[in-house]
C-alpha cells in the first residue's frame, strides 16, 4: 500500500485497502476493517485518473465487503444498505450477483424479513449456474443450505449440503467438509434422527481436531452436548460441554496470538513511519538552519561595512534581518509536512478553512473538541490565525471534503447564531500551502456571497 501511494497508483491502493480490510475482518478487528474499506471507497473515484491501467475490484465487491463487516457487528440496517447499493450497481451480474443474493438472504433473515429472505434465496439458487468453478459453487451451496435450515426447509437444506459435501470430499477440502458435516448433523437433529446426527458430529469433531480448528470444534461439542441432553445421557452431555469449554479457550488463545502479532507489526510500522517523518523534519530544519546561517553571515558583513557610515542603515538592516529570520510556527511546519507527504505519495488531501470570528475565546476549546469528534484520527486541526481554523484532511478527495463540511455544519451552528462559512480546497500537484490556502479563502468568500444572495430580498 505504501508503494501505491508513493507511485500515485490509486488502483493498487484500492486493492491493497480491500485486502487489508478483509484481513482485519477475519481477525475480528471490525473498526479497522471498516476504516480500510471506507478509505477504499473514498479513493475509488480516482481510479480512472491513473495513466497506466492495472486492475481493481468492482465497487460492488467493496459494498459487499462493507456489508459483511456491518452484519458481523450486528448493524443489520447498514448491512442491508450496502447490499442494496451493491445489487443496484450496473456491473453486478453473474457470480457477483449470486454471491450478493446469498448475503442479502442471510441479512434479511437475521432482520426478521422472511419474505425478502426467501426472495433473495430463490434468486441465489437460480444464479448458481453462473458459477463455473465446482468448488466455488459448492461454497455457495453450503451457504444456501445453511440458510434453508434456518428457514426450516429441511429437504432443500439436505439437498444443497449433500451436493456441496461431495465436492469438498473430492477436492480434499477438509475444512469445509467438516463444516458441511456439522450442518448435516443439525439437519438430522431437526429430522429426529439422533444416531445419524451423532455420526456426523463425531466425524466433524475429528476433522476439526486434526485441523486445529478449535472454534469449529467448540460448536460441534455444543451440538453433541445438546444431543446427549435431549436423550437424557447427562454424563456424556457434561463431558461434551467440558470439551466445548476447552476448545473455546484454545480458539480464543489462537485469536489472541494472531491479534498480538498483528498489533506488534502495526506498532513497528508506525514506529518506522514516525522515524521517517522525524528524519524529514530534521533534514528540513537542518536545511533551514544552513540558510539562516548564510543570511546571518551576509547581514553581519553588511553591518561591518556600513556601520561606520550611517547608523540608520544599521537599524534598517537589523529590521530586515529580523523579518527574514522569522521561523515558521509549529502548526505551519506540520501543515507543510503533511502537504509535502501527500504530494510525494500521490494521495488526495483537502483542507477546510473555518471562520471563527463569531466564536468567543472561552468557547474555542470546547468547539474544537466537538469538531474532533466528527473527524478521523489522521485529520488535524491547526490555528491558522486568530480568526480562522485550518483543518487538514489527508486521503480525502474534494467529494469527501464536502461530506465533512456537511457533518461539521450542525456542530458549528450549535455554538453561535451567525452563519458559518467554510472554505474548501483540494490539493493539486503544483500547489504550495500558500496557494492552497488562497483557493480555500476564495471558496470561503464565494460561499459567503452565495449565502448572502440566497437570503437577500428579491429585487
């Protein structure tokens, strides 16, 4: 992903962000997965601007991935929202549409909308021939069978899972084979065939143990405990629950180890980036000091030459020296640094220029806190002047910055009654901080004039 930024390749960046979001989702880091996928959606409009075209995932895939994360977090309304966007996408057809239909059937079922679930499930079944790979079709059939079981359609569930299980066995896919056997056990339990269910559960548990899939193993032992309890065999039910607890503990340990390694790698990456940024700031400061030293030497030479001639020239040169050697504020240095990083890496950056003349000085810290709650972790609020705040939005296009403006306007209106004017500008390659601020000021003035025109009486 770092390479795609440095070489201005949004197509590679979208693919990397989607891969990162998928990995974070698999590890249970849902907030990180949402952030990665949101950034991918923000960068997506810039794909066609890349000169050398590679490849990138259809936007329906990103919507589907986001829906999967939302479903896992229990936000079913947002999951349904992203699935509808995905299904309405012009490029959604064939295998993509079939996969999204299965997801939509499950989300609708979990939301309590049985009729929509049946409708989407029927659509998924009809689109199965669109999947040319037998193994991929078996994955989809296994998911369809699971949903049919939840809907109470035992015959349809049995047919789908058995068809999928044969493909898993022929391809030696042991992971999905043991999961299919666990679903078949649930079907046999629903059909009041406990002996057949127990055979499937024993086989599934043996495969899960062999593959060290402790989460699957815990679920299998839970079903075995229920089966024994229903038969009145409480001793075996108790032993199954003990094995369930042990498997669940092992599964949690596996997850903790993986998340720890991931967290450690993330810290190391952040440390590398921090060191690189500090080195860049240090080099910039060293260059500035060298320039200042040259200016000091020149001024001293001039003062020595003209000191004997005219005192007033000394005063002017001293004043000129003070003006020339004013150092940039820390906020300006940070803004310049973020601007240069965005230009070098080729990722979008936008700024907001916020007029705070109508905000009392005592209210400014609280206002800034409320603004920060609406921003991302990488966004920065700087004091551009006594009358303006500067908000820097890395990885944000002009379209994304307008969404930020819409989010901030209600917050600003709570603090004062006067109309708030925000100037927006997005970075282009020739921009400097000065030109970017100038464009934001012009945009702020235009917004102010437009607002005044809208509220002025008709002539």
